[in-house]
């Protein structure tokens, strides 16, 4: 892949790593709950969240969400 400068290369690497993680909204849709519920679970430590960037946005690893679903009897959404 061709990069115009070093910043592009770093941006692409971050974008790649972040795409492996899910947003609060994506987790909420998967679990059929409101995004605020996902935030509350993360705040209580029930669901592992990673805070990224200057806005401290939450991101969730797929394996953490899978583990949460297994331990809490959530069904995977196919929609």
C-alpha cells in the first residue's frame, strides 16, 4: 500500500486495530439492548471496555463481548 506520509501509515494502522473492536452502538445492537445499558455494564466492570482517543470513546473486543454473552446467557443476533 502506498502512503503519502508517515501520518497516513499510522492512521491506517490505528484504523485497522480499531476495526477489530466494536463500538458501544454495535454491541448494543448485537445484544438487543440500549447503548446506555452497555455503558452501564462497562462502568460496573461487567463488560470489559477500552477507552480510546481524546474523547475516551469506549471500544469492545469481540472476544470480551463473546465471553460476556456466554456468561450472561445472551443469544447472538443474526440481524
